[in-house]
């Protein structure tokens, strides 16, 4: 996640405060100094750092904190509230023109992931909002940009309007006519990017804005560029009516300061974040959930939403019922492994659980290692016969050798899996009896 370094630093700082019996001006100042360092290190805009510290100081030195039963918890609450204030209070959705064609523009610098983001957002609107979307390839500047959007459009099952040649305004004019005639709900225009903000780019975008009078102009920015997000957003906002941001590479090892700063400095909300390269790896931006993640308090709501979207709930429930009754088989174990696998890397899942980041560190297991282990387990189960999966007690020495050979593992691995299975079965039986 983009805020990992900031999260670690803030969590440690707040943990130090938690060790104090009472909150004094001295340890409060020490804590604020650490928070300031953490924010500067995360590349947060200086103006935002000053406002943030000043606000915490005002809130935390008030009588309500000093006299609070647990001052350290109160400080965490105040820091959390201020993070939410900076990030934008609440999730800001897309602006739709009900009953008429909604027009949107995607803008941004070259290499920020603008074209891919256009396809991701088009997929989101189609699948989540149940609207008919037309993607428009108006980036006539970059070689193969039109072709790239056509390929992505096929992947997300969204129609793409394009011309072999012509200026962006000409493409948008014809696309607008086509969208109205064919009763599309939303028209999303992918515009040309540049290596840096220049007059030619801005003139082109201003012309498109005049023509389309868009309900949304979304700027794609790269989380990895840090504070530059603020500079880029400010430059675009000066020229066009920017309504929101799509932050890409949010899953990368970025310091996150730019994302923390951009709403506060430009008053442009982050609407979406890209969490990976796949077309479904896009999330709405919830300031309260992000603040919770930064403070190491997890994000259970997003985890539940992802589980509902990606997992086969019915299959999981059936195998879970069998597990609880103590009658589950290796087939049920395989179903559960595959369901968990759909949620993505283990580190991503753990980060959404309170204290999960520390759990990952203590386990000392990388995503690659957990992925390899899961792959090995699946291979062993799939090398068993249906009879063996249903009745593991029949797996004796010769069968163990055959399973090891078939899965490219060792008999030690197979023995370990069988022990793990028996242990799970016993735990489930015990849990089932306790619940009854």
C-alpha cells in the first residue's frame, strides 16, 4: 500500500504514547515531533504538515484529552479524525447526468496509466452502476494509443469509438453524435497525454471541455511520484475544471505523501485508486478507511466487499458447513484455498486486518513464499484420487510416495499436509462441539 512507511512510523509513535500513564505537554510535544518527521519522510506537502500538526495540537492540548480516562486512545482518535479531514471527510462518487448522456474526460501526463484507467473506470461504471458506456479514443498523439484502448475495451466488454485520423475535437464531436443516437448512458473520452504540462496539451483539453461540457474531468496521477501529484493536479486545475483524481500504482512502495496532500492543497478529491494491473483492480477511495489503514487499524469493510465480489460464497459456505461438522474432505480444503487465493496476496489481506501488518512481519513469510506453499498444497491435493480426497485415512506409504511423485514434492511434504489436515479436522470438531 502507498502509505506503508508512514503507517509503520505513525503506529510506532502512537504506541510510544500508549505506554505513558498520563499525557503531558512534554510527551505530547515529543509525539508531535515524531508525527512531523513521519509526514515529512512520507513526502507530505509542507503546508499540509503544518496544518495537520497545528490542528492536532489544538485538539490534543484541550481539557477533554488531559482529563480523558485513556489519553493515548484519545490521541489516536484525534490523529485519525485529522487524517480523515485531510483526505476529504467522505467518499466522493462520480457525477452522473440522470436521464441524459453523462460525458467524462480522462486527462493526465504520459505514463501515468491514463488509458488503462479509462478502461478500468468504464468497466466499473458498466458492472457496478449498470450503465451503458462508450469509450472514446481521442488520444491521436501517442502511437498505438487508439489500438491500446480498443484492446482494453474488448477486455472489459465496452464499445470503443475511434477514427483512423483527425483531431481530438473532431473525434469527440462524432463520438457525441454516435453516443446520443445509440442511447449510451456515459461517454468516457481518453485524451492525449504529454511528458509534461504544456500549452498545446492544455489548449486541446480546453477545446474538448468547451465542446463536451463534461460532468467529470478525472486526472490520472501516479502514486509513486510523491509530492509532484500536487504540482500536476494544480497545473491541470488552473486550466480546466478538474473534478477528481484517479491514483495509479497505489499498491506500489510509494511514500503516500502526495495522496495525503492533494485534497488539502487543491481541493480535488481522490475518487479511485488503482491497486494492480488487472482490469478489476480498482477501488473507490474512502478517506475514513484509508486513515484507518494508515494507523494500522485495518480495513475490514473493504476486505468484506472484496470477498463478496471475488469469492464463490455458496461454495465457501457449503465447505465451511462441512468443516464445522467435522466431516470436511480434502476437496473442501481445496475449495477454501482457491477462495482465499482469489482475494490476492496474503500481505494484502493481512494489511486489512487490525494489526495485520505486524502479523505479516512476525510470520516472516513473503507473498512469493506463501504463494509457492499454496501452489504446492494444491498440487498435492490434485494428485490424490477422488477416493483418497474423500477418505484420507486410506493414504498409506505407497500412496504417499505416488502423491509426492505426481505433485513434484516429497513424502515429507505429503506427511506434513496430512498432519495439517488432521489438526484442522480436530480443531473444527472441537469448535463445533463448543458452539453446540
